[in-house]
């Protein structure tokens, strides 16, 4: 909500009844992981790492599939 919707930390804390420190900690963790660093806190288990890897691969495949569908539709129109 903070990153995507531009809400303030205090607004999110108020809306979701969370503590300021928890939200700031999550933001820090998110930023570290987004930058490719391990972040803070407990390291991910091998299963969690594999899930993240598979989720990223799944997202890439969905993106590739959407691109191929668009290209297929484009070339189908060109052949008519």
C-alpha cells in the first residue's frame, strides 16, 4: 500500500491497526530483498527459496505467453 498506492506509513498503521515499527521493518525487509540482498531477520528456508524462484519463473512465463499471444494475433492479421 505504501509503495504501490503512495500511502504514508502512519496512514497504513492507522488503517490496518499495526505498529509503526512493524511496518517500517517490513518496508526495510522488502527493500533489501528487492535489491537482491538477503535483508534482515531469519534467512529463508530452502523450500521458501524454491517457492520464490518458482513464483518468479511462473511470472516470467506468463509474461512470455502474453507476448506470444499478441505476436500471434498480429501475424494472423497481417496474413489476411
